[in-house]
């Protein structure tokens, strides 16, 4: 049944000999006129701008020449073949008959891109990297699947999965661009303000939970039942910090739920950059709780708790500012920018400990009457608004545009949306199969890690209480000195002042030299323009120094950032 057979068929209009294929019990091409069939199918495909066309199992590539000639320069064709034998056929056919079509654009003013590329599909996870390396980021708006042979029927699920992975990646890239456009300026502003807090803070590398079990808590609705069950198993109340051998890490949103229950937290993880993050600390102000903060988090959030501050960094885009901070040993430890505080909390737990990690409340789904755990800001707001005219059911969230029903891990219908589902899939991609991870939430979306009941987790968490040694971090000092930061900030302000003087005409010189200097300064102070829509959408590429409109917008950004640098500088000088 797996034997490969090739049959001569009708010649094409250009005199090429056509061939049909029988393989693994299936006829993959027309036995009569495969070339004409491929060209007819190619002619019927609608052509769209900025589209990546995905062609599974192209075989001899019949119809591809006709199709590629119709492609706009901002679209491309990715052919994939999962079978080694068929890949060899496709590779040889394309090298022979499509060699001119895969040559780069000869126009030096246009970025050279291949209109067609062929990939042996051995690992779906490598697809996204291949597309980025071949064509770049945020080049395509959409993905369309085209089928010019029946070869895709040999591995339909593998090809469907590959197409879905690419669609999600394209959506994620454009979602990231939108985030940068909307919040990129705020992220940089927060980073600058948070630099003043570094001298009194710890680097995240100083945080070490050793082999202690870790309980990592999100704010999903399943958290309530899990905490209830664990509390019962402990006789009605969670043990105090000095009476337990495990540590609790929670996301900022679920901190009020734990405070209400009297559960002491070892560490809260904070990512949010906007002011509503302050609602997450209701009831916890001035408590001795340690916090792990992203360098772009809201600065006010870093000042509410009275425990230690551990800074880390999740670069939201490619900035020279990050490289300069790193070069000067002023950039906290990098974590992958996962977009979700829950995912970041899990990444932190795995990085800062060696013991088992039990997760709860990371549902990435919700029910009609609960989107978050009890006493969290969202849940509390719904309860406050409830009256005889307004139900506790949040219909706006439950039936919002793009929301959908989906089966939870325990097989029940829950609600979710594309953003939440993307986070659950990213969780599985990043952490799936990790032997240290255990999920206690049965009502959330599957996460690709081991499942465990609260009772089973309790038997591990309730192990013998060790003698707690003095935290080794108590004697450690911050690695960031005010003098180093002051020196760094003064250089940053000088860069902005130099660029400003050129743009307002104070500094003058030969036209060519001035333009060259502007280009250099723009690359150095790229945080001034990285959030501009045309730059974020182009993967961080910017207009040239001759673009007057672009330079005017850059000019408007300089003064506010100068004030921020100077404000941070004043705060640091008070520490000397």
C-alpha cells in the first residue's frame, strides 16, 4: 500500500511531460491531464494583498507558475511537504521548472523577497521561525490554504495544524503590533520611572525557592473551589508562612481574594502598566509581601507593598535602549514577553525554584456568572453593581463579539475568547509536558501539563515543615547603584538634547552630515518612534531622516521624555 508509482500523463501546453502519482493507496494527481488540472485550480484562486498562501504537498508544482505570476509583491507562497519522498519530488521539480520564480526582486529599492519557498514539514513549531526568517515579521495580514493536488490527504491533520499555527502566529504578531502602538510609549515611560527604584531593589536572580513546592495562583473562577477544598483539608485555614514547607506565588489580580481569606503570600507578580492595577492591592497596602515586577509595570504598584522588590524585564519590542541598559549592567534578568501575568508567574516559578509547581486559577475561560475568582477587582465590581435591575451575570463579557463556547478540561461547556485561547495555547507551547508542572483546575482549558486534584496536591504541600533558615536574600544588597544610573541617564538626556537641537535648527552643518547624524540619533533613541503605527506595523523599521512628517512627530516626543529622564535623575540624586 505504501509503494510509490509514477504514471506518464498528457503533456502540458508548453510541451512539458505530465505525470500522475499513486502513493500509499491514493492517487495524488489526475491520471489524464494533471498539468491542466493544476492550472485550472490555480486560476480559480482569489488573489489578495499581503497574504501568505499555504500549499500543502505541491508535488510537481503543476499550476504554481501560473499562480505566482498573479501574486502581488507583498504576498508569497509557502509550499510544505510532510513526506520525505514527496518532498524530494517537489524539491527537484521546483529547482528545475520554477528556478526563475524563486529569484529575488532585482529592484534595489525594494526589499528582496522570495515569492515562493518550499519547506520539509518535520516540526510544526519550526514553521513560524521559517516564515519570519524567509519573509520577516508582520509582512502578511492573513493566511490562505490552497490545494493543487491530493497529496494533502495523506497527512490532513498535520497540514491543518500547521495552517492553524501560522494563522495564530500572524494574528499574534499583529496583536503585538497593536499593543506596541497603544501602550509602547507607556511601557517606556514606566521603565524610565522604575529605574529610580532599582537601587533599593533586588534582581530576580537573587530569588531562590530551592526545592520547596510552589503553589502558583491565577485569578480564574476555578480558584475559589480549589482554595475551599485546600482550606478544608487544612482544617479550615491555610497554614501561616512559618508553618508550611511550600511557597505561594500569585498574580496581582488574585491578591485581594487571598487577602480576604487570610492566606499569606510569599510573592506577588506584577506586569500591568496601567493605573487600574492599583485595584489589585485593595486590603494589602503596606503589607510585608514581596513583589516581582516587570520593569514596564506601573511604578505606583511597586510602592504599595512593603516587602522586597524583585525586578525583571520582558522586552516588548526590539529597542536599542534595552541593549544599552544591558551593556551597562542595568537591565534586570530578561524573561520572554508572554503577554499574560499568569504565564509570567509560571515562568518565574520554574526559573526560581527546583521543586514541583502546582497551578490553580489559570483557566483562560469563564462562566456566565463568574469571570474571575471571588473578591478580585472584576468580581467585586460586578457585586457592587448588582441590584434588582442588574444581574450578577455579566452578559456583556459572556456574549461579547468573538466570545465562544468551548469544552473545559473536565468536558463542561465554558466561555472563552480568542485572546484567552491564544494564552492557553501559548501556555501549552511554552510549558506543555514540563514534568514539574501540575494543574489543579479542572474547569479551565487544557494546558498540556499533568493534571492533579487538590487532595493529591495537598498530600505533597502538607509535607513535613522544614526548619526555615534565614532567607539568604536578607543579607544581599541591590546590584544597581544610583551613581551608575545617574551616569546612564545623563548620557540619555544628552542624546535627546542633541537630536532636539538639530531638529529645531540650533545645530547646523552640511546637509549630508546632518542627515547622517539624525539617522544615527534616531537609531539610538528608537523608543521615541517605536510606537508609531507605521513603525510598529513594520517590525521596528522607520522612515528615513528625510521624512519631514516623521521628524515632526519625533520632535513632539522629545520634551516629554526629557522631563521623565530629568525627574528620574532628581529622584536618584536624592539617594546619593
